[in-house]
């Protein structure tokens, strides 16, 4: 789950990371009042989850409340990379001496976190890495050992700071790490972290992505994640989330439903191997009930890109007869709107097959065969 800038900045504030004074608004009248409250020049920033928002015109500056109202009106009519702007952050405009970058993310292949810092903030860190790799400071952080003040001081020194500035920069980094751990962040970035002419540091932007699998530990965020939000998730992804299904939309035309992330990944591979292309990842999870199966089929059927569906169930905790009943329910309620290939093995497999074959639905027992079959069906239809 990606947090919007204002949400991330509120968390930054809780963790003692300096941020500009600000107000969240959704009309030009509110923007005018906010600018008057804040006094002086302001930045008005569209709250949308797109990269390069500034370059796309989503950030404008105003010198007076009247001007803030005017540019707010303009921003609220905009669509930025296809996303309509609902909310704006009106912030005191910070003076910039230098823009830095601070970030923390997961290095999966290394099985550690990696703290990244650069004296070249303001631009995408990938671009800095490509054009000026020497400007990037990287420290790998073993999560069991943690990120300690000396790591942070080392980074601040390598960015060229000494004394009081070095210490305040290090404190920001330690707090960022603390927040990232508490919130199960996959990624957190301050870009730019502004150094002001007075030598203070302030987070002018804030990015925070929470590991979706950890959302159960963050009740408030989970609730927010379930509110439909344009640009955040596709409607089908929202539906999956509400039904507790793990769903990821892909580019192909074979709808996939399986139980267990590993099995679903293997199913995607099997489809590719036989020359097909999966339309999605969908894991109904362990103990898939008839209800969950129905919800899963509903999601996959409603994808206009899906030409045929492959259901791959390996019964363990999941009982094949339950799955079969779920499939029959769907057939009764909405019919099979797309061709389906089913592979069903494991707990109560005989009964599951009997239920389906009695209803005229063929069941295969090899994943290879089933993958081949579904790809053939699509080629014939195609
Ligand atoms: P992004 O485009 O979504 O990454 O938006 P940012 O919040 O990072 O802003 C992009 C750029 O706008 C920054 O790198 C700054 O150069 C500039 N900017 C943003 N906020 C301020 C501000 O308060 N004062 C000044 N002077 N520049 C700002
Ligand atoms: Mn930024």
C-alpha cells in the first residue's frame, strides 16, 4: 500500500522528522484560508500517487492567499497521468540550499534492508545511480542487528556533513528507520530532503509504501486501504482485497486461480511454458471455501482480457469437494461465461471430481495437461 504524501508526512511528524507546516485542502477557498494561516509563500501540491508529479505540473507555488486559491482551482481541475486530483497539500514554501535524498528499502537478494543516501536529491534516485553512481551512499542493514546511530552518522559524514548538521541528519535517518520498522515499510524515501540556507534539514517530500502482507497489523491503514481510491488499485483489485484474495493483474489472456502462492506461481510458469500468457495471479489461499471460490471466479470472469480460465487446486487444508461446490454455485448463479479447465487433486479429490463430472465439468489431474489444454482452447478461439 502506497501512502499519499500528506499521510506519509503525518507519520514523519510523529517520528520527529521535520516537515513543512501544512494543511490538507480540497477546494480553492480552503487553499486560500490555509495560505493565510501559514503566512508567506506556499507550495500547493496535488495529492496523487504518481512518480514525477512535480514535472507533470502537480506542484505550483503561490506568493499570496489569493494566488493560492487560483492555483488550487487549477490543480483541482487537473488529471495527472490519468488521475484526477481530489486533495491538495498547502505547505509553507521552504527555501532550498541543497536537495538530498534519503531512502530505505528491502534488498531481497541480500536479505537485508538497504539504506541509500545521496547529495543529489530532487531527481529520481535511479537516474542518479545511472549517471553519478559515485554520488550514492549505500549501507546494508541486517534487520536482526538493526540500524544504529553510528550507521546514520557514517552516512551523514559520507554526504559531507560535520558537527551539528551531521548529527541532525543522522537523527532523521535513525527516526526514518524506526518508522519504517514500526510500519512494516517496503520502501520509504525523502526526496528531496532539503537543506535550508540556515543549515536545517526538512523533508519536502515523503514516500512510504507498506508491505500489504503486514496490513493486518495496522488496522487504521488497512481500513484506509479498503476505501476505493482511483489510481491506487483497479476495481478488481479492490474486490479481491475485500474478499481476502491475493490478486495481481497481468497482461495475458489466461485467467488463473490457484491455492497457495507457490502453486499459483508454478501455474503461471506452466502456462508460459506451453506458449500461453497469464492474465493474472490469484491465490484463494488455504482452506478455500465455496464462497471464496465464487468470489475468485467472479473477479476473473469480469476481466475482459480473460479468454479462458485455469483453476489449479491442490487440496490440503483446502477440500476439493468444497472447491467443487463453489464452482457449481457460480455455474448456477451466472453460468460459465468463459471456458474453464480444472485440475483438482488432494483432500476429498474423488468427491470433488464426482460433483464436477456429474455436472458435466471435466476435471484433469495433471497440471501440465491442464496448462496445455487451456492454451489450446485459447488458440482455437483466437
Ligand atoms: P515529486 O515531483 O512528486 O517528487 O514532488 P516533490 O515534493 O519532491 O517536489 C518536486 C520538486 O519541487 C522538489 O525537488 C523541489 O525542487 C520543488 N519543491 C517542492 N516543494 C518545495 C518547497 O516547499 N519549496 C521549494 N523552493 N521548492 C519545492
Ligand atoms: Mn519527490
